[in-house]
C-alpha cells in the first residue's frame, strides 16, 4: 500500500488533525497524547465526514452508592470524535462507534520517518 504524506512532524500538535486524500477516499489523521490515529473519513452511519467533527472527552454519568444520579463529568483519558452530520461518536483509540460497538471505522497505520508523518493507505 502506498504511503501518503500527512505533515512535517512539527506541524501537528496534540489535538490536531489532518484530512488526506488517498486513492480509496479520505483518511483523517489525529494526534493525541503524542500518538497518531488514522481512520476512514466515512461515517459508518450515513457516509458523512466522520473525522471532521469536534473531539470531546467521554461523557461519564456520576452515580452515587445509593444509585442516585449525581450529574455528569468528562473522562479526559477517553477521547471521542463526532461526525458532524448526525452526531455519531467514535473512540479515538479504536475507531469503534460509541452508539453501536458492532460498527467501527477502517483504521490505517501511521508512520513517522525522516521528520515527516505518513499514513499507509
């Protein structure tokens, strides 16, 4: 599979993303906590641009010992990205759909070489 240039290593900071074109479509490349993740930019729900929406930490319900609801907070260790068309969320580290874990985005390998970042697509 060909390697597609994404960016020079210093150009992507944590929280950044790039969308690159490949022969089979678009791929979203994310940088988070100094790691890279790349997925097909086609939402499993309706074909929207899955990698182009907001990135948010996982929302967690707070439940007390007596089983009463106490509100919500965010889990910063679990990042999601959201397809802007219909709000489908995906786990950044796995590409798995939060709403339907049977579905996930196609994942691509990311390599760093000679001061540059490439996706193998």
